[in-house]
């Protein structure tokens, strides 16, 4: 069992930065790939980024490539999402999830409660 708690969301001006954190409980954190997803108002939840169990592989949706960086620290049971040059269209609730190295949500067994990111224009 893995419990996930996100933090670091907030209100930021366009062009600004935020770093999201996702702290995991449980001794099996390092065995899971970790993903970040987001859901904007009135839209489906979508994939944002993923990092493999050892941090060796990452993948991003096209719209965040070059602006967002996903990383993890297995010693701290934490995954991060550094978000730079934020745009209003990045406004959403951001969720972290633990599962297999995949882009589809059904491959993730554990989810956090989400953290709100709002980017003002």
C-alpha cells in the first residue's frame, strides 16, 4: 500500500515557477514508476510527466516539454515536478500517482488527493 500527499501548489503569474512535491508512505515507493497528471475545470484528467522507478527514464506531454522537469528521491520517498515558464493553460489540479511506467491512468494503482495550481495571465 502506498499513500501519496501532494504539496507546493498555489497561485503564480504567467512566466513564473512552482515546484510540486509528492511524499509517499510505504516501503515499496522505489519499486513504482511515478507520474504526474492534471485536471483542468471541465476537462478530463490528462497525463503530464512520468519518471521510472530509478529516475533513469522520463517522459513528458508535448505541451510541457522544456518547461517541466520530473525527478524523484527514493531516499526521501518523494517525487517532484519543477514547473517553469508557467502559462494560464497549465491551471489545473495536479495529481501524483504510483504505478507502472505508462501514460494511461489505468496503469496507476495509487493516487494523491491533488494540489491546485493557478496561473494568472
